[in-house]
C-alpha cells in the first residue's frame, strides 16, 4: 500500500555543496521541503518509486529501472562529495512492467543505467537531510507518455499499489516552467507564469482538466519538465493535494506538495499545521491555516472547550492539555492554544522536538457543555467527568483505555486534582466529539 507521496523540485543548486549560499535564494522551497520533513512518516521498509523526467528516455514509453543497485552523485555540478548508493527493487520493477502491459500503458525496462540522474538523486539527497532514506528504490521516467497517459498512469498505479501487501512511497520529481524571467534557462515567455498558476490550482483542487487541455504550442511556451510527474501525482491522489510552497527563483518554478490522508478531520489537520509552524519557530497565521485545513465557516465559528492529545506510534501519551469550557473567541484559537500547550507545556513531559512530529499522532476532543450529574449518571465509555472540591478540580476524558468503571474514573479524576478518595465532590459530566489521525 502507499505510505506516502510527494512532489519535489530537483535543482542541484538547492544542495548546499552545490549552491554555496545561492540555495538561500530559494528560501520558500527550502522551507517547503522542511515542512515536508515534518509531514512524511519516517521511512521503514518501503520501496520508493521515483518519477523523474531526466531518467532514461524513450518516446512513447514509460521507462522502469530494474537494477538491484544504483549510485548517485553531483560531480557534474562541482560537488562530487555529495554521493550515495541505493538498493534497487528489480523484482517489483518486473512486476510493474507486467502490470503496465495489462493496463495498456506502454513501458520498457532499463537494466543498464546505474548512475541516477539529478531529477532522481537531488530529491533523495534533500530528504535524507531530514532522516528519510528509502529501503529500496525504483526509478521511472513518464516523459515518454502523453499528458493523458501520465494521469492514467497515476490512477492505475494507485490501484496496483493499494492491493499490494508491501509498502510504497512515491516521489514525483519535476520543475515547472523554465521561462519565468528574462534570465531563465529557456528565456522568458508570458505563458510561463500562467502555466505555473495552472499547476498550483490543479494540485490544490485535484482537478487536472485545464492541464490536460494544453496544446503542444502552449507546452513549448511553458518550457517545463514536470507536467507528467504532476499529472501522475494528481491521478494517483484522486483528491486535492497540499501545496507546501511555490516560488520561481532563477527563472524556474519550484513546487513542493504532499498527499494527506483522506479521512483526516479539519481540526486534527489544523492542529498539526500549527505545531509545524511553532516547531519551525514561526508564529502560526491562524486564518491561513484554517483555509488550508478546509471545512467551511460553520466548522470554525463555534466556541467550545477542547483537549489536544499527542500520542507516540505505540499509543503512549506524549502530551495532553485542554479546556473544559471555551476560553477563546473561536474553536480554531482554542485548538491552536491547546495544541501548543500539549506540545510544550504539559508538565509531565519534556517539550516536543521537531524530529518527533512525524511520528506523533494527534487527537482533538471537542467538548459538549458541562452538566451537573450524580454517580448514577456516569458511564466512563460515554461521558467525561469533572470533579470539584473547593478550588481543586480534576478532569478525565471519556473512553480511555483501562478506565472501565465509574469508580476508576472518579478515583483518577480526584487523584489528578489532589482530592482524597473519600472527600465529597461536585460532579459534572460532558460528552466529546473525538477526531483522531488514522
């Protein structure tokens, strides 16, 4: 099955040993790749399929690399010290060739090219800087296909990989227009910016129709190399993609985008975006992040108490802070404040570090208004509980593993508040709408 998928540009100048300071002119792109490093899961045993427009090319065909070992370096760009070796997955490459034949996508095997092109190697080198190194790789080149065939390739590839028991990641490599300014590599064309805007809109909406209508003359005017990778990504995703950054330094368009799970709720997505900004030492722009998370005005305008909880992949709590009644003007601000507190202010844990975020799961519990209750009104699987004795107050969310009885629930809530088991307390209950990452 597909564990992750992303679009990355591949200019060697982004690698510090090549750029020698000029990479900083692509600040937005470097920031987008850093955000990608906070979103992609840590690679384990998956095979990374890498679509590059600069791998071996054959008109009218998809090229599939089928070696067991590859090497890559940037010696052509005056940085031979940047080099690496990668294990190939020749067995899967052969399976993929058979699948393409059955799917009516013309494909050929390349069993000779051992040195990776920069379109394959540069994104791998950049991701390795964030601790992401795939176990195996299979390089592909979709440029020999038509745009329509590339879109169909992505769609069919998803069907094939989702039915496969092995794990896969897909890295779609491609730069956009090379004609954004007079000093651009291919010279200036007014259509360059138009094309890049069309690509960003297609990625953000998940709708490739405008790109698929482009004619040969328009594609020439765009001066691009990444259209087929973009269309394959949209075809594979079948949903809107998250564009993390776009800019056009050096006269070339660079976009960074990522696939997010379909079943993630707006609140959880928003909480993760807030933490990404905070861990990058940026002040979150709440309105922009709300728009990015989606969901519509009615989702965000309500006021409610909420809890944000962080868990490790094995289910261990890593931080949890919340409010039982609204303290902010909107649920967005409530979630943002509590997400920050859960990550950095929970006294039971040390502050979350940037490298932890990809392996943390986020849960957002939105609380109903409190209502007075007696012991007979409680059910630990359905209701959370608040206990009060003077100024001391303890809160426990509902449906917590290991809390199976009302007595357990009350005892834990009292203990959290420093209230003795035999002290009289005022009891209130509430329900929650729980939104969790898959």
